[in-house]
């Protein structure tokens, strides 16, 4: 679940989806995150959700929101590389393998 969450975060940060689409995805995926019992994914989803609430209430601006999301992205210790054929290459720091996930 953490991988999915980070993938969607990167899709927003690299302007493949809008902030509205990212927020919709997060809200629609919260139950899935809870069901996964992935503590790291749950912590990240909660932090992102809290930041989105602050943004929507006007407590932070979009630049602050983006900086926070970029920080979560770096903290995820995951590398996503966009390739010309629209696939995402993903490599975790604890793995010596690279997997390709093709975007729809």
C-alpha cells in the first residue's frame, strides 16, 4: 500500500494528475490503507490528509503544501523515474531489483 501511496504522490508532484485528483484518490483510498495494516502507509496517509485539510481551510498555501508533500516523497526512500514510454520504474532502497509499473 505504501508503494501505491507514493506512486500517486509522485504522479501529483510530477504534474501527471491535479491536486484535486490526488486529493480524491487519497480520500477514496483511506479505507484501503486502513485495511492493509501497513503502519508506514497509514502514517503517511494521515499526514497527507491533515495537510490537505489545512490547505482546504486556508491555513497553508499551495507552496507550503507542495513542500510538505515533497518532504514525504523524499522520506519514502523510493525512486520513481518517468520513462519516455510512460512507464514508471520503481526501486526501493532495500531492494536490488527494479520493477516496472505501467501507468494506465
